[in-house]
C-alpha cells in the first residue's frame, strides 16, 4: 500500500488554508469530518509564502496547518511548492524565466514559468525541498511527498540551448554521429561545432508546434526537455529521500499529456499519481484507457487519483456540471482500474483568481447543504466501509496495447503522409473495441515484458526502437498473437527510414512488404472486403485515413481493398510465425470492423469477457490473494442488467450475495467479490 499509516483508499484532495482566515479553518475541520476526508494535499503553490526572500523562510503557518489537520485525523500529502517560483526570484534572477516557443522572454506570472535548466531555479528548489523534509520528517501526519505540480511546458532560452548541446554530446559522442542521425546533409545543415546547434522552435526549424524541417532535432529536443524537467523532479526527490527515505514521493501526471515521456518518469516515482479531468462528452472508454495507462507506467502497480473535480471544471470551453451520481461513478471507475486513492481539486473553492469557479467539496455557499457535498459525504462513507479490501489488488489482463511517447512524437512530427493521423486516436480505436467487448486491457510501454500476455496490439508503430522487432519475434514465436497497423516499422529511433521496404524490421514477423501509402481526404473512403468469413469477420467494412499498398511474403491475405487502383490488394493479413501469429491491418477501419476483429482475436485465444454487459456498462476486474473484485459501472441514464455468470459472490457496497443477472441503477456501481 502507499503508506501503512492509512490502510484504506485515501479520500481527500487539494487544500489551500493559506487563502483563508482562522474562522474558516474551524468550519473546514467540521465539514471534512462530515465528508469522511482523511487526506489533504497542502503547500502546492505556497513557495512565496514560505520563502518571502532569498535568505528568509517562514514555516509557522505550515506548522499550524499540519498540526491542525493531524489533530482532526487527517493525513498530509505534502507538496514542495515549486510549481511556481516567487516574484522576488524572477526580479533578482531573471534567468529563471522561460523563453517561449516564439523566442519571447517571459515575465513573472502564471505558473510553470521556471526554466528547467536554470541553475538558480534548481538551487532554490533543492533548498526548499530539503528544508521541508528536515522540518517535517518525523511528523506523524506526513503520508507522502508531492513534488512540484503538473510538470510541463518547454523552454528555449540560452541556458536550455547550452544544456541541449551537452545532452547531445552525451547521446551521440561526436558531431559526425549526430550529423548522420539527423541526416543533416539535407538542406546543407551539417554542423562543425556544437555551438552551431540551436533549439528548434518558431525562430529556427519549427512552426505550428508539430511542424518541423528536421524531425531528428525536434524529436531530440522533446526527449531533452522531458529529461530536463525530470532532472528538476529528481533534484527534489533526492533531497526528500535524504531526510525521509521511507516516505513515498510522487508528482501528479496528466494522462496522455504530450510533452513528457511518462514511462521514463515513472521509474523515479515511488507511486504514480495523476489528475483526471474528462469533459462531459469524453468517451468513458477514453478515460478508462487513461487510467489503464497510468497503471501501466509502473508495471501494473496501483496509482493515486490525485485530482478530479467534485462538480465542474473552470478551464474547458464549456464547463458542465457532473450530473447526479457521475462523481461517484467516475471515482469508482478510477478505483476499478487501479486507483488506491480518490482525491479532489479542490476541498474549498477559492474566492478569487482563475480557479474560483472550479468545483470543490465546500462550495462558496460555505455549508454542507449542497448536492455536491451530500454526494461527496456518501462516497466517503462507502470508501470507509471498503477499508483495505481493494488495496494493492492488480489487473490480470491477457491483452495489452502498446503506447510510446517517443513514437507519438515521431509520428506527429512526420511531414506526411497526412495531418489527420493522431496517434492517440488510433490507439483508442483498438482499446474502445476491446472495452466494449468487456475485455480487461493493460496499457504497456515498449520496455514491458510481453510474455505474460496472449495478445499484444501496437497500433501505428511508426518508430521501431533497437531490439523491439526481436522482442516481438520472440513473443510471436513462443505462441503470442501480435497486431500492428498501417504506418508501422517505418523509421528507427532517430526518425531515419529503415530501407528495404516497409515495415522495416517488422517485415520478417509480419510476412508482408509495403511499397506505397495512400492518404485519403477526410470525406474519402475505401473498403475492407473479406475474402471469406474468419470468425466474426465477414463481408465488407469501410476504412479511411491511410491505406498501405502491401504485398504478401508468406502472410495469408484475409481481406482486400474494395476500390481505387489498388482494389484487390491486401488490406488485412496474418502471418504464422513459430507457434504464434502476426496480424497487419493496412488501413484505419470503421468501428464495426474493429469490434468483429477484436472479437475474433479473443475468441481465438480463449479469452472470455468479464461479464455479458449491454452498451454503456463498463466492466473491470482487480485481483488479490486469490480473490476477484468485479466492478460493474453503469454509464447509462437508465438501469441496466449485467450477466456475471453463475459463480456466486458478495456485492461489497450492499453486502448482498449475487450471481447471474445483476441489475444496476442509472449511473450505478456494484463491486462483486468472488473466489478465484
């Protein structure tokens, strides 16, 4: 578990008592008890309050807050406050301010405004983390450290330029190797001195964010910036561990946030935590996929839901309220997929600035007689009732989907073949089909061991990193089923094309080669025509976006294109390789194909859905000590019936014994504990 001091699903959220007076604190204490709040995240943005000048620290306010929370039975998730530097620092040391993508030097303001390669920023952030750790290392309220907040944003200043060149020296060793990796003879870009290299932004190689003349330098700058921000985190992590080696340390991630390689970051987090803010119209399968990704970052280890809103957000274009029951439903969705905490932003609404309309447990009216508070208190009661039953339970998925940030960067930096290709969307298509079939899925990285899975799906595996093709071959040879798609096996880790025919290093295991890739306009369609019935696959399906023109080199052709000059060329193939098989989907098919294709795959591997559930009902499972915890989550506005089979179990929220047909109320949740 995260910390044995509190052996239950943690319940709480971000708390900013420094924004209020003492008479409000007393009300907070009273209402937290009513709501079942047992953890508060504090000190997230209080650096300026705790350090009013370079040589002065004032922690008395924080002492009072932590002591008060502890007296009231509330543990502390203690942040280091470095998500926004103080104004005095920007004034005295302007080098801490970032330079933006357009080359403009920032002024003080906002947050995440610190240059990650500023020695001054790193110096002061290390100091504040160390002073906090030394002061509170023995405080009984301390449960976990929270470094900074929602890391992100790139910098293009002179500090970063110099650090980038040093990073490149370590990566490539010589300019000759760098020039080859970046193919700099194109457009006469050969470098003869490290100082000739400048960051790629709107003043140099890039425009419009993901458009670049040189994919190699742009890809490396993203790696470098992710590493630079990670170094800032690690500086604070090391300082905290020096004083509190047994207290876990985390920082809150943001799901599919594009700028940081979270698989690399997760190696340095004791526990993954993340902030979940779907919109009212976000597909609930996408939110589930994000939870599964956060669980997958540390090889299936449970994670922290660090933030969600109890009611509404403030920063989306249309900030809808969570309808009655939805906050509870989405909280259990996180728990179903690996969360061992349910926490909110925020516990009390701010009175001013940009988050005053962001929802909170305690609304501006200031009392407990609100719909939101009643729902929060009821969920708090239920989580208390569950105790430690679910803690540390894991996924037992036999199907995995590969996701890789560097592959995403490379795919979306590509100058062609289409601007419409969105890596995350293609990954979600495969996830969504399995999700609707009621199949448990793990989201994994390219370093994850494949041997535990029966099926591994790697959509748009554009970049094949060193050794990965051999890893796939070994998996398939041993009996695994591997699936990849169009625009895969194209380049190496430096975005240099693997010559000899697509899909490059994957050609052997897939038994095909591709000579061209057709990009379809948004309103254009082709067809995937099955040559014969293959399990659930039958008839004709629509496809679009991209169409690879492929040839079989031993793979069985199961479907062909239905129109255009490449009518009759393969659109779906399977290659028997060793004891297993490797599938290639040469285009982006419609949802009906995806459903039939996934049903065919799981049936072939003997993988059964967790339950027979109607549309709109999500099923997930966690396992622990020989017990299964089956979660049934009804996202519909009306009741639904789920068939969980004849194996009997106990529904944990009601204590009733259940089997067979189980009725879920609208937005309802049931958790069924069963043996084995």
